[in-house]
C-alpha cells in the first residue's frame, strides 16, 4: 500500500471512530440497508432498483472496510507478496 493510501485509511479511521463519525455510520447503515435483510435489497422485476440499492450498500461497505483496515498489516501483505 502506498503511503497516500495508508494515510487515507488513517484519515477514515480518525473521522469515523469519533463519536460524530460513529453516529454518521449508524445513520448510513440504516439508510443504505446494511442492517436489514439482504433479500430486501433484491427487487424482483426491478433490476434498476436492485442495482441502486446494491450500489448504496457497496458505498457503505467501502467506508466500513477503510475503518476496519490495518494499514500496517496491508503494507506487510504487499511486501510479502513481492518476496
């Protein structure tokens, strides 16, 4: 992972681990159907709606991935892969 990517992960963590950031994540989880059943995202006969809902969920998962990432571990994994 490049230094700029590592810093970005640290920025996400700094913002979303604060109380205000946690409240925002809770709101996003509710709005983007993260806590609901996955079946509620799939709309039979409405592929455009399904795609929209999956896109919202993907954005939430991207943020969650950054918050939970270990920037130092990811750097090590890249270094191991290059060996």
